[in-house]
């Protein structure tokens, strides 16, 4: 027991000078209009789109999804985005049980500016108009980015 206490004490003393902080170097970006020279004020927005019932061919096809992406999303965020295939569940206000959905998540990294917020709202509105869906879930949080 004394030997174990000595080992623990030794480990604690050895780690006393350890630090766990982030590096102080700052990222450098390309400096052009699409990639400004600072990362301050950037956001990460995830948009969740339901494509149709999981395990069924109903809903939005991959071809229709790609057409929506090309028409509504890419022109508003031409500098880049990420699309993730997902499975999700959604229970509408008048549904007795959740429905299981094939889904897509679009991840956008963007400046926190009115133009980007408006573009995101326009994408959501276009999807709801196209599909009749009640919503497109949006999750937005601050992000530190580097290119």
C-alpha cells in the first residue's frame, strides 16, 4: 500500500509542471475574399434535411437532392460545404409516432454576417417549399477555422 502511495505521489509531482493549454500560434488564411486573413467571427451551421422514409423509395431521390444542392445551396455558399448522409427520426406535431428518415446534413463554415444568415434562411425556405416539410433543423455555433 505504501509503495502504491509513493507511485501516485511521484506521478503527481512529475505532472505538476504539465500544462494543457492551446498553442498560442494563430492560423494564417489565404487572405483572398473567400478566405479572409482572420478566423474571428466565423460560424458552423448544420442544416438537417429529411429525404424520405428510411427503407423506402419514397421521398427525394439522390438526383433530386443533387439538383436542389446545385440550385439552392452551392450558389449561396460557393466557397465550399460538406454533405453528410445520415439517418434520423422526426415526429411532427400531429404525428402519433416518430418517422424514420433518410437524411442529409449540410455543414457550412461561414462568416457571422447578415448575408450568410439570409442565405441559410433562403435555403431552408426553398426546401420546405419544394418538399412540403414542416422544418429544416438548423444548428449554429461559433467556430475557429483555418485553411
